[in-house]
């Protein structure tokens, strides 16, 4: 579980590194466009972060259910 948390954290670093310059391009007066490869990478990183988050939540819920069952037995 801890490894998933660390993996999710390390997926956030390149995502922020790509989002900051892309946001600068979109907010500036310079008529530029966000490269398609950045969009693909950002989407893939968001999917990986979401998968890690779901796996962490599932693991926590599973541990809570086992704890609750053990306390009633």
C-alpha cells in the first residue's frame, strides 16, 4: 500500500512539470498551442494517478472490512 502511495506521488511530479508551462502557454498573449505529446503524457499520468488512488482506496476498504469482521467474531 505504501508503495502505491509513493508511486502516485512520483507520477505527480512530471505532471506538474508539464502543466506549468502548458498553463503559461494558454494564459499568455502569445498565440501558441499545447503540443499533442504533452496532452497524451498528461492524460496517461492522470490515468495512472487515478488507478493508484482507486487501488489505495480499495485496499483501505478491504482492510477495514476485515477489521470489522474480526471485531464481531
